[in-house]
């Protein structure tokens, strides 16, 4: 049994969205729903301004609120710590969605079930990396067993200051970030789902 | 269900009206105009009514979930389809294919399964759009009759 | 709607008469499988096949592996064997399936019905299409004026077959997009070092990188190969400084970003050079040995370009310029510059890139590990892998448009086809060259070109362009103005030999191969051109003796160990004996090489031209310039200018953009364009996965600027552009050009005198996704609820190119994309 986690080094994320699209392709994620994406946030005032790129996904929390909230037992923890949703047991009561502080869960209308990132358990079972990790061109994501001190993720987690998204939610995420510029607090109010109402309309008023 | 209506619709969304069919239908429009209408509706550029369940359901690609589900259905029942050369059919979730399967299976419980699980969820709305969008007969009326047959 | 309506009785009678119910007319047939065991639901058959190939979502051409199951492409990942991309691909690369299986693809040959541009089409067979096109082209060829057949290409990665066909036909009218892209950078580098037109900084091993407006994190022809190396360098503590008018993602990834006024990059480089000279931070010895201009004199030349002057013009603080100069020189030889369209796509871009290039010579980092490097091959080793014969001779006919003689450096290096793409349609309109047939290939000039409305006007005019064939994957503004549309295969369904300038400084060769069979009736040029050649005849067919494309590539790849079979397996080949191209100019010439040569003014001449130079008594290879040294001073460009009645300074200089200072003082803004990382021109705009990430392009404005104009975030504005005030530019009379309506996006990440609009939106045709639903013709059948999944439909999407003036740099012909002056005014509600 492993304690699978992911480390994302924000120093080398170039914001390219290869992870976002790889996830869409891997799971056929419907348009408008997101298991993984990259948040862009600007900070500062001209001319001292920058933009941060922050990949986000389900945190597979140690204290997963979705798991406790699900009344039908559809949200389960796998042997290696991944939190997943069993389609067949989901009755779309949406309790998990309400409980998740990361807005990481959506309704897949076609499948009639709640859905989210699985840490690609179908790939890791075959010894492969999750699709987003494989797709990352700069290798800013490291996936592995946090309990194995020899693993790259454990080594990098030990060698760097690591932090988590929304620590105050108390969910003990297993997605860790190297975030020297302190960007994560800037997306404290955001979730994995993209705000699909934020665009300016092209229709003349 | 009238099989002739189903098969005529299957053909109309899959390929152009040729001279014999035009004559049989009694269409007054020249073949070229009918061909242009076929392109405008189904093939493009910029098709107005692409006859694919996947497109209708807003999937990113032709032959996505909708085709996979239909393939599973066909495999489960040991069915396969043969599309004649020249037909503008790229994936099995094409309305022409679904209607051909329906015609083949009707009447019976498997036809009902096909209708309920695969055809009706998108084709009723689709045929209504087609009826509204078609500028030339027989597309509008055929869409209406076909919709009535499968409702 | 026709007045005739079909009654149910008609329909039933017809069905019965025609026997469609009994499949008498030939319908889709249902058959029972021969298998006896029905398969369980949910189980797919067969294993995943992994096919190595090359991406072409942009021109970086990264190595990919396609995962294919039961004939369907599932996913795409990077090919670790590719030495350039090293297993990495970007979002565009991963999104390949969404292009391949896009429901709006062009998949059947189409002939227009009715007027050109009316949008009515009918399917035709390939045989009909071939016959009509071959008849037209044969008549042109037999008329003795082959140049009247023009070929317009975008970013072509099938150069061998295109050149083969055009040469065999005998037309020189091959129009490319280079002047809209990289012309100035290439011209500047060729002028300075001769060996190459493409710098390949050794970024991964560098400690200090000065970036003049290149956006390698999002665009750039070396996109992912460069970006991944930059990140490795950062991990090792390298510093990246970016000058850019806009906070690009690259600027955001840099340690320092300076917002510069567009068109001042060269001045900044000259000011940095000035500090380096004044403070003696230079590698004077290297400069004196390896350039053709004395360091003292160059110091004298740049003395006028003070940091204070640069600050006044560019906005970069003088103190920062001084510090950066010291840091850059202090890191040599492990320091380098990088630049691209940010510095080059200007009216003064040639000199900007010259100044930047020479800055490297000043610190002696040229060819050094971690320094400013290059490779003599921009593609694969063409001596080791020659194109299979017979090769057609180059055309003897002349094309006034392709030669573009008004721009002295446009075709100064004949092996590098540069040309001045933005003037093609203006010159056709002015009837400077008669066009009888135009074939457009992988290009959407009617949307992507400056003054795209002029392109559309010309393409719509059957007098100016009597016959237009368009070959593309996607419907476009250009295909809309064709007579025949040929459905092109995507890069996932076709063959190519390909490779890019090697970022690892060792050349390589790659294979693009079909990962699935072509969808619908789409075909590639490699099938179309040989067939057309056979039908046109007259000897053309002689150059296409191969029965299949595989046969051709078997021959092409025969010199690779393991041949074509190995290429199909691995996708790429690198000769393990080759070493990185460090310090190539130091190489001593052998006695054998020196045999029969003569030395004149230190330059060693062989029978086919200069081959080396005497340096401190040793015969060395040197650089590929006339002097065999780094040409800080280029008599060549000066002479070429004089021949065309243009003054081209032999030394890098700063020439302010004419009219900018005055117009900025009047409150006008400089309009620039930019590209998001998930898009590459029109070919990606139909991908729903990519559009979902980036689909809208409001105008970026600095809050201070907006407040001065009384504008808030989201306000509707009218942006009005003006032609350059520039007698050396066609129609450079400063007159008003055009207007667009858009909305304001406030950001601190932009220079206050700049308005920036992304060009990854604003399609007017091509399907509901590409056009954000503004393509009204399409929306009917997609109306909610079904269209609802495309949640961004209706968001702001504005075409910028119509109001960009045709603005060639008078020296080279490079389109000055970032020099357009505009006024901005608030309008109510956008109506």
C-alpha cells in the first residue's frame, strides 16, 4: 500500500495547459467540466507585475470531505489513498460537490454520475504515470508514493518548502506545491471548475 | 413504424439525391440545387445540421462517446453495417446508420432498445432542427415524417 | 423554401417506386457478424498501437507518439527519442485528436455552386476535381506563361513535394508567409554570421538570457524545445530578463520583465552594448579577432546610444540597462540573447536584430557552450539524405511578385526564400503580375494577412483571380473564396520527412507518418501532385516516378541505418557520431582543404568561393560571410540597398519608427498583436479542447491609459487604425485605414502606450466553434440545449487583421506587425 501524491513545482510550470488537454483526452471530460486545469493570476502593479500559473486538480485529501459527505458510499478511497467515485453507486445527490472546498467534482450528465480526477488509477495500476504528469513538458509535476523516502516525490518534498492549496480547509491534501512566490493564496476563492461566466460577451448591448 | 420512411431518411442524410430518386420523389429542383442543399445541411463547409449524435450532444469530436456506445450495442447484438462508397458517413453515430439499424431490427425489443437508448435522445430534436433548417424539399417533410415515425 | 412540398403520400409512393425500403437504390446495409460469440459490452478489442510521428499543430514539429486502438486515435504524447523536444509536447500537440475528428473538417472535394463566395457547394469526385484543375493548369503551362499559376502556402512542412511540383510545372510564383513571420531575424543573422539564418542559444547551459520580445513559452518556432531548456536553466540558477511591451507568459516566467515601447528593442541592445564598451566589459580580443570591425570603432559607433537615450525612447530605466549590461557581460561566455517577432516584426526590425546579434559578439559568447549558438542546417543533413531524383530544374520564368525587388534584402540570399507575402494581393490588385490560377495550401490569407479585407476583395474578383483551388483541413475565409476545395489530410494522416533547427546543436531527421488512414475522402499533396502531374503531362510526370508514397520514402530514408523501417519504428534518427556545433568557426582547415586555394586580404578562396580565413597565422573555417568573420559592418547589405535605391546602414543602428513620436504625443496608441499558448493561427481555432481554454480576445489596456480615456473594464471601444506616415512604404500616407469594435480588458501587464489584441480569435467563418458562434449560418442546427456545451459561444471574438496596414520594412519586406498607430474611443454598447 502506498500513499500516492503529487508535487507541483510552480517554478517551472509554464502555464501551457498540456495537462488540461491530456486530462480531457484521457477521460473524455465533457466541455464545461474540468478535472484539471491551470489558473492564471496576475499580481502587482505596473511595471512590477507578474502572472502566476497554478495547475489545480482534486487533492485526494487525507480528510476528504467528499468521502464523508457521500450518503450512498459512491465516493471511496482506494488502497493507495486515491479518492474516486463509483459511477454505479452515485445517485447524483451532489453532497460531495457541496462538501469539496476545491470545486473538484462535477456532474457528468452522460454518465449520470458525479466525476472528478482519479489520480489516473487505471494508468498507475499499469505502472504508468497519470496523464497530466506524462503530458507536462517541463516535468513540473512529480507523482509517487509520499511514504517511500526513496521516491522522487518524497525527496523533492523534503528538499523544498512545500505547501498546499487552502490549508485552512483542513483537508490535508496530497497534492503538494513548491510555491516560493506565494501564489496559492491568490486562488483561495477559486476552484478547479472554470468560471464559464467570466467572458465578456461579444453581443452588442 | 413505416420502414420506407425510415430508410428514405437514412438515405437522404447519407448521400445526395440522384436522378432516379429525384424522379421518384417528383422534385422540381435541379439536381445541382439538391446537391448544394445536401452539402449545406450535412457535409459543409459549415454544415447546418451535421447528422451525428456526438455533434448534436456537444461532444468535442465525431465518434466519441455516442459512437462508442452504439458500437457496443451493435457488437452485443452481432451487427455490423456496410456503408456504400460515396456516402458521407464518417462514424457510426450518423443518423443514417442508426436509422438503417432501426429498420433492420424493427419491430422488436432490440429496436425499442436502440430507439430509447441511442436514437430518440438526440434524433427527435435533431429532426426538428432539420425540418426548420431545410430550404428544399424533400428534406423538411422527410424529417417531419421520420420524427413522427420514431416519436 | 421551394413552393413544392412533399406530402406523406408522395413520400411513400416514391419510397415504394424507388424501392429504397428494400435498399434498391443502395442504402446503408446491416449485416450480422460472422462471429458466433457476442462480445460483452464495454470491452474494446485489440491492443493499443503506438505510432511514432511528428506533430504539426504548429511548425515546431515535435516528435510524438500516437496511441491508436481499433483504428481510432485515442491520445498523443511526446516521443522521447526526438532530440529537439525530448518527449515533451504542449497542449496543442496533445489536442491532435480534436483536429483529426473535428466535425467541421473538410472531407470531400467540393465545387462551388453559384457566385464565388456565396457559400453554396456540391460534392464532386476526385476524378472531376483532378480533371478540371489539370485542364486549367495544362492550358497555363502550354501558354508559355507558367508564372501565371501561383501557389500560396502557409507554414509548409512538405517542402520537397511542393518545390518538386512547382519546379516541374515551371512556375516561380511560389508565395510564402515568411515576411509575415521571421524574415528580419533571418536576414539579420545571415548578414552577421552567414552560416545560418537562425540562432539557437544554448539556453540549457546558459546562466544569463536576455530576451528581446520573444514569447518562447507560448509561441516561437522552437516553442517547447526552447521552453523546456529555459526551465532546466532556471533550475540551475540562470537568470532570464525579458523586454516586451506586454506581460507575455514568457515575461511572467522571467526573473525581470521590462515593458518597452514597441520598436525600441534594438536601441536597448545598442545601449547595453554602449555600457559594455564604455566600462570595458567586452571581450575585445575576441571581437577584434573574429569580427570585421575594430572594437574601438564599434565603441565609437554605439557611444551615442546612451542608457538615458534608451530610457527616454523605450521606457527601460537607464540604471537597469547598466546593471543588465554588467550582469550579461559578467556571465559570458554562458550568456546569450533570444529574440524573434517581438524585435523583428517592426519597420526597424532588421537593425534591431542586427544590434542584438552583435551584442553577443561584443561579449565573445558566439558558438560557446551556454552561449549564442547556431547550426548550419536548418533541417536534416541534405548531403547525407538527398532528395530522391529526378529533380526538376528551377523555373526560368520570372515572377515580379515573388522577386519583390523593391525590398533589397527580401531575396538577397537566394537559397533562403524570403519574399514579401503581405504585398502579394495588393500587387495582384494593381495588376503588376497576371494570375490565371491560384492554389492555396495550408493558408488562410483571407483572414490572417494584414489588410485581410483587401485579400478577400482580390480573391472574390474573378478577373483578378480567374480560378482558385484551396487545399486545407478546415473551412476558412480563404476556402470560402475558392472555386474548388480539396480536402487535405491532417498531419496525423500523412507522410513527411521533417526536422527543425536543432536546439541541441546536432542535426537530426524525423518521419511524419499516418497514424490512422485519411478520414473521409481527404488526401495529401503527396498523392494529389503526382496525379495532377500525370494529367497535366508535358513531361511533368517524369518527376513523379514512384508508385506509392511509401516507395518514395523508402528511397529517401535508405541512407539511415535500418532505413525506412527504422524510421517507421522510431520516428527519428540522430547520427551518434555527430557532436554539438560549438565553436565551428575555430576549426582549422586541413592541408587537403587548403589545396588549390588562394588567399586574398586574409580570406581563403577555393574554386567554389570563400572557405576560410587566416586568423593569427592559422587557416580557420571562420564564418559564412563574405569576410569569413562576424560582419558587424556589412558592405553587402549596404550595396544591396544602393542597388534598390535604399539606404541600409552597414552598421546596426536605431531608426525610430517614422511618425510614432508625433502620434504618441497626440495620444494615439501603438496596437500590437499576440498569440496565446494553446493556439496557432486558424488550424487550432476549430479544436473545442483548445477553444475551451482560449477563445476570446478583448483589447488589453493599462488601467492608467484606460482611466485617461474614461474607460472601465468591459467597456465597448472603437479602435481606428492609420497607415504609416512613411514614404518608403506603399500607401504610407498616414491616412485612416479601418476600425474594429471590441471591449476593454484591463491589465497591469502592458505598456501604457500600447493596446494589445490577440489574433487567436475573430474568425467570421469556419464553424460555430472557431467563430464563437458568430458564424450564423451554422448555428441553427446547434441551438441550445445541444449547443450549450460550447459554453463560450457568443463571447467576444474580434478580427484584428483587417485594420493592420500592409507595412513592409523598406529594407527587407518584413511586415511591421507591431507598429500600427490607433486611436481608441468609447462607444455605447457596441452597437
